[in-house]
């Protein structure tokens, strides 16, 4: 099962923050040798941006405990 972990950023300039945070997510995943299906950022509205990563269910605890995502969804 795939899980999408999401970090929310709320503010007018936070797309840059989400893009930057995506780099940290990627670095962490590579450093810990955790495979991921997708990583990226989206602008949901003018004042709400997200960074996300899609991983296997068995890797959720490791990533969650280290990076503290705000939300998670089953895919």
C-alpha cells in the first residue's frame, strides 16, 4: 500500500518554502535509503501550499517520526 505524507505551508510566499522543504525530504529519503514513488510540491490556493512524498506503508513510521508530516493519505 502507498501512503502520501503531506506538509502544509500557509502564507503568501510559502510555495518557495514548500519547494525548499521538498529538497530536504528527498535528501532524507536518500540518506536513509528509503524508496519513494513521488515527491513534490503543489499550490492549493494563494495562501496554502504543500510538500509531499509517496512511500510504502512500512516506511511511514521512520519518516513520520523524523520529519513530522501534518497529514497522511492512503493511495
